[in-house]
């Protein structure tokens, strides 16, 4: 047996042991495990439910188990707590935060609101609870255009993602004022990556996330949230796809479509903080009941109003 196969075998045995421990802890805590589409393959495989930000938020409103173990990043776990406050919500890794969500805080938003007092405030769910509390309505990448179209105001202050803001601006007739935040991961995707990949696979549809820059979005066949991409590849008659979002989604796509081929447009599409969660961190979190999400009630109630308006928009 080669050294490579021995270490693969050890790794596999270790993963199986950790998976068994997680199953045992799930029963002990009466917990459910939810995971975002960007999580590591072995984490997606032990989750009760995987999805995009919108699906996970909806799912968490229905959870009846005592504990929600959230495998994703901080704002997603906060959404779960905001929407279902009587449950204990544990974040799967203490340092799993979204860098984009940290580009704005409550003071920043209050200052921008003073500058544009007539504008409605739409905040991407990739924000801390305090920012949601200061907003009129939330949105995700799956429903941003629909949410903005439901608003009576013509002027929209859109925070914090400038690229999603630009995408909404070209899809609606509203005047969008973008806040200058961005995703550190999707920013790595450049038009030249698409042009090169298209040379090798001219027939393959290019799917990108709306967090990508405008000059990237221009070259895409479809601009979709992560779960919308998963649905698109299932329903499409194409057999090869070029994917412009975080690499974790390819595991789900490949699992659901074993006979189709998926290429990541650049290997740089990896979200470092999403990848901090491992089977080991999930075991530690559950054993020690740590990284519990706690949101002051006054903020939670206002943040929930913004999330509820989003969910009501469909
Ligand atoms: P989705 O809601 O499309 O899954 O996106 C979440 C996210 O953080 C994208 O970077
Ligand atoms: Fe945040 Fe970008 Fe990572 Fe999504 S991919 S969690 S927006 S840093």
C-alpha cells in the first residue's frame, strides 16, 4: 500500500468517526444541522438541509428542534436567531464571519441615511443584525430585484454590496445608490477567466453570482444565487457548465448531476472563512455548546421586521 493511500485511509476513518460523533450529539442536543452551499463537502454531507441564504433563512423559521447548528458564516446564523429566537443557535466555528458583512456597521448606515433621507434602505442579508435593524427591508442574491421592485420609493440606498447593487440597477428602473462594499472572493473572478474558459468549452453556459463585478456579469449567460445555479444545472440540457461562484457549490452540483461536468472559472473562488468550519469544529461546537448567537432583543425585533418584509415579498 502506498503512503498516499494509507493517509487517505486514515483521513477517511477519522471523518467517519467525527460523523458518528455528530450524529450522537445531534440526538443528545435535539439539534438540526443546516449548511450553506459553500461548506466543505463532508460538512454538506452531514447536514439535514443545505441551501442558499434565502432558503436557509426560510428553513430556520420552521425548525422545531431545540438547537440549530449553523454551518456557514455569522450573519446567516444571526438570521436564524432573529427569525426563530426561542431556539439555541450555534455557529459552527467561532471565526466564521463574512468579510463583506463587516464592511458596514450601524454608525456607517446612519450616516448614509442622513445623506439620502428620501431613499428606501435595502440591505443585503450579508450584514450584521444592527444594520438590518436600521434598514427598511432585507434581500438576498435570489430576490434582490423582486424586493426592490416592490418598494414605492424611486431612490434606493443599497448596502453593502456595490456589485449586487449594480446588478439590481440594470434590472430595475430604480435609482440605486450603492454602498462601496464587496465580496473578497467573487472579486477575484475576472473577465479574462471567462474568455479563457469559453475557448476551451465554447458550448458551456457561464453561470455567475451577482456579487461578481459588472464587467464579469456582462459575460455570463445567467446571474444567479447559489441554489438558483444548482437548479439551473439540473434543468438544463447542457452537459458542461462554467461556474463563477465559491467552489463549495460544485460538490452539490456534481453529487446531484453525476453525469455532467462542472468547471470553476478560477481556482481563486474560495471563501476562507466559510472553509473554517470542519467536522472537528462542529463536534467541538456541539460538545461545548459554544459560539451561541445572542442578539439584544431591541435590535432583534427591528432586524426581524426587515427580514419579514423580505420574506413577504416572496
Ligand atoms: P447565496 O445566498 O446566493 O447562497 O449567497 C450567499 C453568499 O454569501 C454569496 O457569497
Ligand atoms: Fe461573504 Fe463573499 Fe464569503 Fe459570501 S463568499 S460569505 S459574501 S466573503
